[in-house]
C-alpha cells in the first residue's frame, strides 16, 4: 500500500508540476498576445510582434517573412528590413512550400546563453496562416524552449498573429493602391495642366499671329478697295461715259461695296474672337443716324416692292451717347436681314424707350418686324452662332456673320437681342440698349452733318496741305478731292520725303499714311512734331487700321486726328474745318442732284492766250496731271470760268476733252 501511495503521490506531484508548467506556458502565450494587441499600422505591428516575442521568449534572432500582393518582405528584430527577390533561406522556403511548421534542435552556439539549465537550443520556422491562406513565415532562431513544450498553445498564438498580420497587410495594400491611384491621378492632372498651359500658350501665340494678320489684312484689303470705290464713284459722275460703261461702273461699285462689307464682317468677327473690339461711346445725333439708315434701306426695300415703315414714339431721343458706328451696324444688319428674308409685305422699325434705373440713362427699344419667311423654333437657337445660315438658299445671301456680330456688339454695349418668329409669317427682332442722355452743351458740340461741298467761302488764306502716301491712287484721290477747291498741295511718297518737304515748305496740315516703305508715318510724325514748327502743323493719320491700340500709338507719336480708310469725302472736309477752320460753301439739301458742269465751248477756249493753249496741249498730250494743273493755274483771273471748266476735265482725267478743245481752237 505504502508503495502504492508513494506511487500515487509521485503521480499527483508530477501532474501538479505539469499543470503548473502548462499554466506558465498558457500565461506566456497570453502575455504574448496581450503585447501584440495594442498598435496599428503594418510596420508598427511587425516591430511590436518581434519585440514582444523577444521579450517574452527570447531567441538569437526573430525574422518575419511576409507577402504584400506579389512581393516578399523580410524584417528582423534588429531592424533590418528588405524586399526580397527570392527567399535564400532554404528552411523558410521549405515551409513556404509545405505550409507546415518545422523545428530544428541544435547546441546553443552563444556561450553567454548556454547554461546548466539550457544546453540545447531550438529554431522554429512557423507558417502564419489564416485558413489555407499563407500570410508569411515566422523564423525564431535559437530559442531555449522546444515547440513540444508549447504544443497546444502555439497554434492559438500563431493563428492570432497571422490574423492581425493579414489585417494590417490588407489595409496597407489598400492604402498603397489608393496611394498609387492618387499618384497616377496627380501625374495625370500635372499632364493635363501641362497640356493646358501648352494649349494656352499656343492659343495666345495664334491669337497674336491672328491680330498681326488682321492688321495687315485690313490694310492690304481696305486700302486698294478705297481706291477702287473712290475712282469708280468719280468715273460714274463723268457725263461723257456711255450707258454700258456706266452700267459696268455700277457693277464695279456694287461688287466693291459688297466685297468691302464681307471684308469688314470677317474682320469684325475676327476682332470679336480676338477680344479686341472696343466700344467707343460718344454723343451723337441718333435721329439723323436712324433717318440716314432708313433712307438708305428704303431703296433696297423698294427694289423688292416692300414697304419700309419707321414708327417712332414721341419720347424717343434725338441725341444720345453711345457707340454710333456699332449702333449703325446693328440696325443696318437687322433691317437688311428683314428686307433680305421678306418677299412681300412690310418691314417696320419700331422705336421706343424704357426707363433705366440710373437717372442719367435710358433704354432704347428698337424692334424690326417683317412679314417674311420666318425662322423655325429650332433655327431660332442657331442663328446667333457664327457662319450659321438657315432656311432655303440662304447660303447665297450672306455670310452668316451678321447676327453673331450684332448680338456680340449689343452685349458689349450692355444690351440684348432677342427674336420671335413664325415660319411663313414673319420675324420680330428686338434690341434693348442702354444709352446715356446728353446735355445741351454736348448737343451743341456734335459735328454738323456735312453737305456736299460746292467750294470755299471767300476771303480765306488757303492752307498748304501735304499728302503723304506711298500709293499713287490714294494720293490722286486726295488730290482730286482737294485740288479743285484751290488748296496748295504737295506730295510725298514716304515718311522721309515728308520730313524733307516739311522742312522747306512748312505745310499747315499733313495727310499722313501710316504704313510706307523707307520711313513709316509714325516715325515721320514723331520727327516732324519734334521740330519747332512741327507743333503748329496738324497731322491727320489716314489709316485702315482696325485696332484702337494702334491708334493710341499714333496719338503718342503726335498725330492730331484720324481718318479711317475708306474715308468719305465729307470726312476730309470736316477735318479741314475742324483743325484749320476752313469754311466751305455747301450745296443746299434741296438741290442735291448731281450738277453736271456745262461743257466748255471752243469759242470760250479761244479767248485764252495762245501760249497757254500750246502749253496746255503738250501737257494734256503727255497725260501729265501736274503740268496740266500748273498751266491751268496760270490762266488769268478774267478767264476763271475757263479755268474751272478745264479743272473739271482734269478732275475726271479727261485729257481727251482738253486735247479736242486745243485742236479745234
Ligand atoms: P446672313 O444674313 O449673312 O446669312 P445673319 O447672321 O445675319 O447672316 O443671319 C443668319 C441666318 O438667320 C440667315 O442666314 C437667315 O437664315 C436667318 N435670318 C436672319 N434674319 C432673318 C429674318 N428677318 N427673317 C428670316 N430669317 C432670318
């Protein structure tokens, strides 16, 4: 029995020992778990795991191999971290393949760790799995404790570790993906920004090139058109041309005007697109402008047997401040369209006003109503886009630019354009435009309308005028306008010549073309204005330029005034009146019909001194304008009528008529 008892006690003691050992292993595992529970982030979790194991179990080294997506990483307890191409450690790669833990037993190499109690060491290579998913491999080198001792509890610890690791790896990988996406997004945006900058630069360059092109175009196209229109107009009033010639001239003039309109439309549109349209409000005679426009359009309406009505409310103002040129263009365009797209019936211009919130302003309401083809609701949305033409055969009638230009001008002036229309019944275009009311003083200062000039008022000293232009036709045209009135004229073909003539001759006024070879008009103006007498000389720039900035440049150079090409004869006279106080005798409005001068009779001509007759014949035979003029200038005062008659022929370049007279005499 005692033996039995001793046996039993021994067994019991062994069991208690074992229980105590198991308890301490369980505590060990619980201690481990509690230590790795507390941090977040993949790197922190791994460091924490390695240090916790080191603290609790020890070991010569602890290494974690783990995967993120396709990549394998290495981290050990000493802080070494790297991404691996392959796993060189065959023990680890073996576990990667089998998915089973392996333990190696060996001597403690480290003498410091070796003790009486621990002579053997264990190296564990343990797979970290969540289900069948292998997350990584944990290698623990030279532990003093064998796997078998912790057998039951190890899976709990490693499963737990695997779960935490998987969680962190997933989070990290997602974060990395998001980061990558963000990086790509940033790269994409940077590229877009770069492309945009590039496109912006290119657009700016293109816009600049376009502006330069426009400035050149406007000069190159408008200057010759000036000559074509001017000369054909002059030739039209020649009494000696045949009907066929007159008809041809009409065609030249009409086609020229049409071409000029097209050029102007395209230039206007291009200027709008380049953002270079400047609104220039000034006090002007609105009533007269509207009357002029309606008179002008009436002829077109009557040609189509349409009635053009003009209905004006009594409070519609006569004078306002607005941009008169743009206003004209807007109204001409709308009335022109109404006539163009109406075959029978009436076109009506309704004029009205509306109160403005600001006391010194008012709204002009101008409506153009027609009984024409109308515009369908779908088309009504399109017609304000550039180059859009709707309806049948409209392509032959215009450029499709009128309405977009009109709308843009109105919006630049603070106004609006709207349309109502019914197919086959007619259209109704409405403008609302804010304008400033003007004062009596401003009204008095508005330039009077120039009637056709008959001649100069008596008792004036005749100023010296210098014409500077490289283009012969342009010089001739100005001479033809000015010479008959008796002005003293000289000509220069470029800026340098102009400066030289100025120094000898001191003209009162210079008509200055701007773009010329040798020396341009701006430079010549600068030089002349820098001379003592230059200050008193009026310099008028004749320019086809369309840009306000260029004008400002010219002002800075010293130009006193501008006349835009193609100019009206009235502009020239108005300028002479304004700057040199030249007084003209105007034709009365009632007798505006073109007066054809009485042809000179041979009898009259014969009364001229014979030597003058001979000189005249040789000058005319050579078609020499200057010399012919000089001879005419010598005709004595008592023969003024003959001089005027000859001047008339010369104006019309009719050398043949002069020669005929000389021969008959
Ligand atoms: P264009 O007259 O040179 O073609 P617009 O820009 O002035 O160009 O007009 C655009 C289009 O709008 C025209 O082609 C025409 O089809 C239509 N349209 C404009 N005004 C009228 C109108 N009063 N009646 C009918 N259609 C019109």
